[in-house]
């Protein structure tokens, strides 16, 4: 599952596309309504079940991972219920505070996060500050930075993180392949 933390950033679709290219696997890209009905979620689950063994579902969440999808349920809760690992976009300028809030949401929902993709803005800090931020997010929140998206739209993955994630058989953004 790929989702944004900041409402309105709409970076998740681009990150999902880049993830498909970086992590070579038979992905089935799925986009859903921001407020899906129970029937739409059932149809989505049936599609995922139909792909079992053929494609790994890559669910792109519209809006934010914290958005409600039903009474008392968020996309983070759905990620846990369906066994999806989460890849989250995170605006660099608010990374520590925003990251702390979403780390708490993930913990509360018992959802697993593969990592952050930092979103640079036009007024991004200097490249020298990025390693410190990467370390702080990992040390304080326990969630690694796996990549960054430049203000120009390019996505750069941290090769060591991709290697680490691909070596873990439980790492998935959707249901495991049979």
C-alpha cells in the first residue's frame, strides 16, 4: 500500500509507479475511491484474491493514510487487516512532526511501515541536512527513509534500503504471492 501523509500532496501515485520499476515484481496496481463503500472494498478484495499467485497488489490510497474509510476505521486499519505493508510519502519540511504523528497512527493500527519517501519542496533544505534527517527519522520513529522525491518529480531510492527490503520475504505492499 502506498499512501500520502499530507492531504492534497498526491505523491502516492508517482511513488507507486516508481516502486514498480525499482522493485521488479508482477504488480497489480489498484486505485480506490477516497471514501469506498463496503461493496467497493469487497470488490477490491475479490480482485486481490483473483490475482493470488500472479500479481502482488499495489494499492494506491487517495488522500492520506489517516483518512476515514468507515466508522472508526482508517486506511491504516485496513492495511493491518489486509496484511499490507505501507510505504508513506512525507513532506521534508515537516518530516519529524508529521512523521511522529503517522508513526503513532501506524502503531495504533498495528500496521507495518516499510519506510518513508521524503518529498522535497522548492524551498528544500540543503543536501547536507538530508543525512541528519534520515538518521533522525530512523532513530526517533523507527521507520527508515527508503527514498526521496525531488521538487522536479524525480524519485531516488536508497539502494541499501531496496536491497534490505527485497531480502526480507515478508516485505510486501499487498498480499503475498503464493
